[in-house]
């Protein structure tokens, strides 16, 4: 039996040296002050998705977009996929196997960090896109149905978090291997039928990377040049398609459920039941559904708009959830990314556990900087949550000014403000172990 791999970082949040009451009071003041300032001093929209950023030197865009660079990345992607497959099918069925770490650390958390820094990197790192490139992009030629939107990606993301948080043994090599095979089969089949449109809208990791990249300062101007600009302008470029609220609800709800499922009382009660997997599955669904229902209701809770515009409001305000999602991801998984990430890279140097040192890091030691400095860790965790919610409030307020009629521009935001305060308090309560 392989050890259960839990994505809760190293060391419990309940041990952090910051009283929960202090964190909640600080968060309440930060959100209240932010909303008061923007309500009084921010009367017209200031963000614009079409505003160009400051372009980087032309050679940067030329190098990134060059055929040799794209081919090199495609080859690296396929080689890395093969290396992970070697560990998955020929490596040891033990804690020394790097595959669970690749999936839960590098792919799930690391992808967010890299996308936030560099943009939607999964477009160039995806092994399925790399395979399409090798065959010249040829596919059957079916049209991806517009009504599907991001719903397949939302389903794929839920399947991932279900494996991590609700399945009987998420750290089991067999379970991880089966999930990755299923992902490659489904994504490859979809790409073979619909081409890159499937990858852009149905691949859960590409949609995840795209969502995270909307907070990146790097973006493309209308002329294709890579530029640096205001992330709040970039947030507005989030495509509004069916299923986008579901995608963000799964991401936010699953992170909250991850914290909740670590509470000793819940874990003890679930394990004592005859069907613990079913209970965890229902719990995960409930958390995602609560996020979706509260956000959807708050976005629509305004006057002065007709039925058609009211129906569109949740999608048009969905980008305001992205800073909150990223804040929770880094608050919850920061230690996991930094410290388990080091372990995973070290194990990748010897995927078969035969004494190899292909990457030259097999003898490296993991640095437990965050675990050994709980005060710093607590500050970072609270800071990420509060910063994410402040970003969400600012983004929602600015967009509401553009979407709502004059008499309802402030009152129409009150429900959303209350929901975001609720998200903040619940997130901090769960983050600090209840």
C-alpha cells in the first residue's frame, strides 16, 4: 500500500502562530476599507481589456514565436512526458516514485505559478498540442459545439480534484497512472476530432493555465507583441463562455474542501462511515455548488437591468473570482509547492530508483525554509488570502461600474461584497484548521 499523498503542505495550518481572531479582524478591516475607498473614490471604470501594454523588445516576441522555439518546446514536452511515463510504468510502487508529485505538485500547483509569471504556458507545454504539431495540425475537422464552452474542462477539473480529495487512495501509483492515461486518451481523441479548439476549451489543464494567466502582467497586444501591462486590464480579457463560472467554482470550492477535509473531526467521522468515498464526493460537490450558487446569486442581485442582461452578469463578473482562486491556491499549497516540489524534482533524477542522477540533483537536500519559519508562513498565507479578495473586490467593482445603470452601481454590488466577505472568513477559518 502506498502512503496517502495529501495536498496540505508540510505542517498543519492549525500550528501557525497567528490567532484566528486576529486574521479574521485584519481581513474584515482590509475588505471593508477597500470597498469604502473604491465606492467613494472610484466612480468610473478604469480598466480596459483593449488597452495596450508596454511592448517588450521586438526580438522577445520573435524568439518566443519562432518555429525553432516552438519545435524545441514540443520536443521537450514529449520527452518529459516519456520520462514521466517511464516512472509511471517501470518505476517503484512506493513513496519514491515521482509520478504523484509530478501530478499533484508540478502539474497542479506549479502550473499556476508558471502561468501567473509567464502566461498560458500549457499551450506550448501540452503533449497533446505537441503531438498535433508533429502531424501538421491535421484532424478530422469536426466543429467544437459553441454551447459546450468550458463545460468539458470543468468536468475534467472536477475529475482531478475528485481523485485528489475524494478517491479512496489518491497517492496510489495505479490511480494516478489511470487518471493520466484517461486524460491523454480523452484529450487526444478530442484534438483528433476538433483540433486545437478542443485543447483551448476542453483540456482542463489548458483552461486552468489560461485562467491563472489572466492575472499575469505579461500579455499580447493587438499587434501580437508581448507586452507588460496592468493585470486588472488583462483580467477583463477572460473569455466569457458557457461553463466559465463552473470552472472557477470547482477551483475555489475544491481548495476550500481540501482545508475542510483536513479537520480532525470530519476525517474521523468520514473514516468511520461504511462509504467514505461517497461522502467525500458529496462533500466536494457541495462545496463547488455553494461557491457557484452564491456567486451566481450575488452577481444577479441588482436592479435596473433586463432579464437578458441579468442572465449574463455572472459570466461577465466571473473574472473577479480569479484573484480569489489564486490567493487560495498559494495560501493553501505554498509549502507543498516549495518543499514537496523539491522532493519531486530530486526523485525525477532517478525515476526507477536505481541510483541514477540524470538531472544532477539526486544528492541535493530539500530546504524546509517555510516549515521552519512558521511566522513567515502564517504571514504569507493570510497575505495571499486577503490580497486575493481585495483584488476580487476591485475587479468586481470596476466591472460593475461598466455594466450596471447609474442608480444601481453601488447598491448592486452589496450582495457581491457580502459573498466575498463570506468567502474570506470561511477561507481563513478553514486555512487555520477551524
